[in-house]
C-alpha cells in the first residue's frame, strides 16, 4: 500500500511557492510516496510536476474549490491537473445541508469527471453522515454521483463503523484519509481513539492503493506530527 500526505497537514510551513517546493523534499524524506495538494501558492503545473518527478513523488489528488469544476472553469482545471499528472481531483467539502445542495455538488463533480477525463471525488467531514430526507445522508446522495475519499476520523466521530462502511462502499471509495483524534480534535496516528487497524484492514481488503495522512490540528508543527504518524504507517504499508 502506498502512502501520501494531504499537504494541509503542513500548512504552517507553506506560505509561498518556494516553501511548497521545499516541503515536498521534506515529505519525501519522511518516506511518503505521494502528496494530495491543498493549494499551489502561485506555482504553475509544469514547475510542480518537475519537482515531483525529481523527487519520485506522485500527485495523488487535490482539494480545490467546487467552483473550479463549473463550466466556465473546468477546462483550465483540466489542463492544470493533467499537466500535474494528478491521479484524481477532488474537493475538501462543498454545500451539503439539503438534498438539493448535495445533488448539485455531486452533479458538478460528475460533470467535471466527464469533461476532464479525471476521476473526481468528495471528501467528507462529520456532518455528511447526518440524515437528511428519508434517512439519506449527504454521503449517500453525493456518492451516487461521484467517487469518495473517506476521512476515517470524521466518519468515526460521526459514529460510523469504518470497517463496515469501507467494505460496503468498496466500489465507490478511491482514497482513504487515515486520521486519528479525540473528542473531535484530530491527533497524530495512534494518539487518538480511532480504530486505525480496522481502517487499514478494510483498505487492504478492498484494494485501496493509497492511504493519505491528514491532521487538521498538528502539534507542535506539521512535520514533527507527520513524522510521529509515519512511525505507525511504516508498520502497515
């Protein structure tokens, strides 16, 4: 199984394009195989792709705003991410308070995949598991239209059995955010109470290629937090 990191985890160290290029080197040193982007800090796709190739890193995915998938922006989105060599393109969240909002979000991502030829995905937080009409959730509605990146701490915090959810949605989950936490506060892996071993087992059982580390609240900084998490990840890859 390959390991990537959502660069939002390292946001305290990325203030500009030069920082982003430098942090990619640190990511490689930690032992990651790929990255999921959370902004490009003014860098063009060719420059980023050259750095990734130099380091032997893969652009696994990205979190960009849902507006980037609208008709007036989708061609630019496609060109950038094809140049970057992104395996998938996604959003870190979008409107999901009503059935209509969820349908619109899912439809925009579905159309984005059709136009770009790149698989799109939706990343959840906790609220996407709250029942809407007829007991259906945002994850149900959006997941009917696009692929999913399951954030396994927010699903756990929502009361979801991660092993059951992952295996029951095996055909629709393309990336796994492996994350830990306590009482709604993300932590480094094995410093919270998420059942990470069950997440890893389910991911392997359904053949997920990439585990993506994320911590919304790294302590004391992104790099040292990620290094602690990597100690666990080394045992499961």
